[in-house]
C-alpha cells in the first residue's frame, strides 16, 4: 500500500517548482491529485505528468486571491470525489524591495497571494474536513518567516503570518480531527531563483552547512510525510527544511 492511497489532495501553485514536485510525489504515493495554478497550459502539463505515474489527477485554473474561484474549485472537487483529505497551500510570489523602496503595490500583491490566499483556501475546505472528522492542511512558510530577510518585508510578513495561521488552526481544528502544519523551506532550486546572479547563488550555498541548495523534491517528501497517517500525531508544527542554514 502506498503512503497516500486514495487521499484526495488539493495543491495550489502546483504547476512548477515545489508545487509541481509535491503534486508528482503525491501522485507516486497513490493520492488523487488536484492541480491548481493560474495558467491553463501549465495546469494541463502538470496533470498529464501526474497521470503518467498512474495516478488520478484533475486540474483547475485558480487564482487564490479570488474567493469565488476558490469556492468553485472546492465545490467541484467535493462533488466529483466526495471528500477532501489534504490541502497544500503552496501558491506564493515574491516582490522584493527594501523598506524604503517598496511600493504599496508590491506590498499588497504579496500579502494578497501569500497570506489572504492561504486564508481563502483553508477556510474553503475547513467545513468539509471538520464534517469528515479528518483531514490535513499544510502551509508553505519559509525560513524567511522565522528569521526575516533583507529586502523581503512583504514576503517575510506573509511567511510569519502563515506560521500564525498554522498555530491557530491547529488549536481550532485539532479537536475535530484535522491536523495543520507548516513547512519552512530554506534556499531551494526553483524557477524563482532563475533571475539571481551565480555569485549570489554561491553565497547562498555557502550559508548552508550542507553547502548546496535544496531540491524541490526534498520539500515534497516532507509534505508527503505530513499528509500521511505516519504523521498522525504531528499538529501545529513548523518543520524547517533548510540544510541547517539556521544552525
């Protein structure tokens, strides 16, 4: 039996990077994977990759900042599959600038996706999970959400906020059989890093005791564990996956 056999799993931002790696990991572990992202072509490609593993997969174009879209996707998933077992709140963006240079637009955009979007998705599935008496919500925080980072006022605020969500929801939903946890990745080799100069990448690697960036699959593995029954007593946790960069 596979680790996530039969678990109906919604993953946001699932068309690239950590989200895609998580979708594929869940598919290989037997989950039914619901791919959500903002571009149709990317969603279709991710769904076909999941299906190529032999898994059941479906895709939806969904902007997490648009509550009507989120509610509509959750309703369709519930109608088609009868239940929801896992939500991975992975969707996120960056709009970096120092405090004195950051525009209100940059600030608001990151808050809207990374914080309000997580709230929308969690609230949209919460009644279903509570009614079932079981389920898992997994939130994407970051080491930046624990230690802060130069030039990331908005991003750090959202990732700190997601930890606050996680701690609060684990208290509220835990008694109903629903577990809520967060993962705090360090420097991970994803498309977000494609614009960063090689010299800066090397500096990042040097800050990590393992002397390398993490791979998306290494985050996906943790999500898969937390989503599984093997993690049945883990609730309200924030698990740092950073190669030890904070040591």
